[in-house]
C-alpha cells in the first residue's frame, strides 16, 4: 500500500490535511489540523492512522499536491512525499517521476520518495502540473506497483496588481449634460486567481477629475457629476481612475489609467454681431456680383452649431445688393445685385440678419438664436464712359443706296453729372472694308462705299463714343446692318454649254437642256424666261423652248446637217428674270456637228478626218510630227550655243574697272527751271494760274493728284483746303499706299539753294578733288580715308 506525505510551511500542512479527505480514508476519525500543527506531530499522527487501517488490496492512494507560487528561498521547495507499502526502508525500492516538469521543475528522491520544486513557480504562467509516479525494484527494475498519475497545483498569492489593458481611454460627452450621464466604462484585469481569496477582487475609485466626474466602484462606469459643464469655459478633462484588488482593503495592489474626456459642442450660444453699424462704400462702376464688404456674427459654438445664414431683412438696398454666406469662415459677403449709378442714388441702407439654421429645442430658452445689424453703403462717383441708348442697333438698308446716305442716327450720352461732349467713330477692325462712316459730332451713320448684297449681305460694326475731355472713357455699341436685295444682277448660264448635233438629226430633236443662275435673291423666288436673242430670232437651224421651270430646251428646226458645210454653230440665248426692273443677259451655246451611227452615238466631230488622204495613216502622221519636233529642238540648241559663246576680253580705255559711272543724259535746273515745273503752284496758286510763260507741253504732276477733288485745286483755294481734300481722298482710297506723305523729286540742279546732289561737275578734275576731311569723321570712315585720302608715297598702279 502507497501513502503520500507533504511537509512544507504551515499553509502546506493545511493543504496536506485537506488532501487526507480525498485519499479515501473515510473510516478515519476526522482530525482537524490547524495551521499551527507541528510537523513532527502531524507525521506521527499519519503514521499511527496508517497502521490502524491497512487495506491489502489497495496499493496507491493519490490526490493533489499543493505548493505556493513565488517561493523565494534558496533551498529546493519541499512539495510532498511518495511512499509504497512494499517499501521496507532497506532501499530496495526505486521511485521514478515522469510527466510535466519532471526533472526540470520537480525532482524526486528515488530512495525516500521526497518531491521538491527546484524552480520558481508562477501560477499565472501555469496553474498545475500532471505527473506520473512508479515504484521499481532497484535490483531487477521490475515495476513493483502500476504507474499512477497525480497533480501538483500551484497555490495563488496576491502578486499581481490590476491592469487596464485598454488604457489610456478617450471619451466624449456633450456639454451641458445632466448629472449621471454615462461617459465611458473602464475595466481592469487582475491575473490572480479569482476563486481563491480576494486577490482578484477589484474596486474602482477616482483619483483625479473631481468634482466633474465620478466612477462606479464595481462596474468602472464613469459618469458626469456636475451640472452645466460648458465647453466654451473648459473643453478638455484628464481623469485618473484607480483599480485596487483585495476588495480595496489595506495591503491590496493597485493600478491606474488615464481617461481623456472632451466636451462636445451643442448649440447653446446664440450669434451676436460685434458691430451694430457697418459703413461701406462701392464704386458705381462695380460690376454685378462684385464684393462690397463683409459682416460677421460671432458664435462661440463650433462646427454645425456655429453655421450662419445671413439675409437682408429690410432697407432700401434690398433690390440693389445681395448677401451670401461664406461656408468656410461663416461671414456674410455683400455683393452688387444690379448696376449702380451715383447720379441716380448715392447711398443705401441695409438691415442684415444672422441666424443659426440648426437649433436644439432644449436650449431655445437661451435664445433668440439670431441677431441683426445695420449696413450703410455709399456709392462713389467715377468718370464713366458714354452710354448708348439703345444698347443695340439693327438697320436694314437696300444695296443700291447712294453713297453718303444716312441710314441711322447713333446716340450716346455721358452718364456723369458733367455731361461732357461726345465724339463718335467706327472701330475699323469691325469694318475693314470701310463701307460706313459716322459723323463725329451728330452720330449719323452713313454709307461710304457702294453696298453689294451678293458680296456682303450682313455687316456687324462697332461704333465708339469718346468723351471729349477724357479720351480714355470710350463706350461702344454693336450695329448690325442687313443689306436688302435689289434686282441688280442679270441671270446667266452657270457654265459653258457645248452641245452636238448629229448629221442625221431630224427636225424638232432636243439636243441640249440649259438652265440659269442669278445672284439676286427675290422674295418670291427666281423665275427665268428663255428665248433666242433678237439677232437670232429667225435662226433656221435651232430654236429655244421655255420649260417654265427655269430651264429651256434647245431643238433643231431642220435636218440634214453636214460637217463639210459647217461644223460649229453659235446660238445666242436671251435669259431674262422676273425682277423689277427686268434684267437680262445673252448666253452663247456652242453646237458642234458630228457624225453619228444609226443609234445616235457620236463617232467623230472633227471635219479634218475627211480631208486626210486615204493612204496616210494615223501612225504616219504621228511620225511626221515627231520629226518636226526634233528638228525644232536641234535649231534651238544651236542658237543657244552661239549666244553663250565666250567673247574675248577687250580693255576699253574709256571704262574704269574700279568704279561704275552712271551717266545722266540731262540734269534739271532745280528751282530755276521754271519751264519744267512751277513750284509756285503750291505757294501762290493765284499767280500760278495767271502766269502766261508757263510751259503748256508739260503739266505739273501735282495736278494729277487733284483729278477727284477739283474744288481743292481751283483758283483761290488755299494750301489748307488742298491738304484736307487730299486727306479725304486718301481715307476713301483703299489702294492708296500706307504713307503719310509722298515726295517726288523730279528736278534738281544748280538753282537749288542746297546745291547739286550729283557728283558730276562738282570738281574740275580728279586732282582738285580732296578727301582729307574723311579723317575727321571718326573710325567708321577710316577705311575710306585710307583709300581716298592724301598719301605721301607714290601713287599705286592699277
């Protein structure tokens, strides 16, 4: 029979005493062991009990062994003792321990059966070990008892403090929340055995955060403890919670965590304007939607609770201004709603309201959640450009209108109080053809060139109006001109018509259908009339029949056409339109006589085919033409070779190879030559007209310039009138050169005060010519001075 014993400290003896109850010794008198029972006395008691009650058939009696964790002694910790009833104490029995931790954590004395723990035990790492024990005959190694299993349990001590595994915590609670509002629940975990004593019984308390918050000691739920906590006064709170084991008793272990609590915003603050009066100004030229100024209603809340909506609730400027809310900065932006005029109204007053669109019913008693302010806006005067009335012109004018006809009066005025004078002009980029002209003072729009609807049916021009005192102020207006059609184009053939008629054609046969086009565009559409021209009214060969659908047929009047007699006929056709007045034109139809087969298919339209000899084939004719072409090429090559033959170089004594002299056959007499040109025509036109000695065979060139403005060249006209006339002519002439003035020098000579411009006769001989002055002209003329200046050495030989 096996028994087991356990010798340790007082607590181990208590565990061993409890184990006796599970070892099956039910017939033993119950013995109560206290934690103070001496070790020797307990062993003697166990020995006596085992001798009184022995059961022959029971070899192993097992239960659990208990050992305390965290043993800090230097000697191995005694766990218990294994003993077999076959062990007589002579050392013949050998005890073997196997299983979890055998040999590493636990060892056994193979002779006595004492079990010791050789390592520090931690219940939180491992709560129990399962081992197996066996008794062997030391000499033979034969098992004396069957192998049995037992458990060593690690008894807990309070060696772990509570820990907040999820800390630190972050929580949010609305401001102004009632007392007792749950904020967050914190949980601490104790690694000790919750089934043994109070080592794992945790109690919560608050170390920091009072009097604003409280914590439930059992559940760890944090709640608000103060009313009317205002976010605008204090937004962030740091709360420290403690968890203590042993039920919070003295000696228990404790752990702490931090809970960061933020008060979230609620709409408990109404908006207020810091200013009850705003003063703003805006230029009258400010465009629509431009910003005038900003107003701001301050709200201590944030986010959606601080959103604002601004409206104009009253004032005389509600129709002239508008207000919008900037969603980013929650300001009211006042903008121009319609064009302003300093001359019409110089100031406006607005009453602006700012309100929270998102309200909370439980805080309405803190309201009203809206406020108003007054805005005074002054309109500042600016020098505005002229304004046209109306702002757009549409004009219809017939294309045959005479040049200089007024087609529209353009009117503009200065909107400013000064009411400056206006000058009108046309933006030439809108009228590159210069078809129109506007009077500079009256604004009368007139035609300057003939109009042609077939060339330009629409004109879109821009008329400018400029203040006389301030040319930078320019207004503009668009003028659309529609050119109306008149019947000024005669109908004509759209292309060159060429028809053929067979020699065997019969009378009344249709040989061609013709049509016409007209560039005009009458309201009732085009309708053409066709007939033979008066000179061909009695044509015996062909006739014209009008189809009454703007086309006509050409028919033969006879049969029996022959190429040898006449190969080509020209038929004049008269085409008239239905406009007012009726316009007509004559188109010529070319008709060739051709030889055809019986089916009317053309075989040949060339009469020369009948004149060629029968014996001369087409190939022979081509060969003859090729020979003629070759002969012509040879002749041209021969002539070209003779022309390019090099001539021998012969030195002409009269030629100077170093310079080219241009010879003038004659030279004008300058101002003294009164017969060639009378300059007095510009100085004194009256005397110029009256001089009898003027040359009649050669007219002054200046008179050709006056061919279109004879009133400017008449007797008694001034130079000023002449210049104005020529200026008008240059403006009207599209093909005039782009020069401000054109000077034509035809005569010059000794009579000129400046002297002759020619180098001829400027010196009697080359020896009298001196170029020493070139040395005084600087480095740019140094080379010329070296070539033409005086030289002390001998003259070079060229």
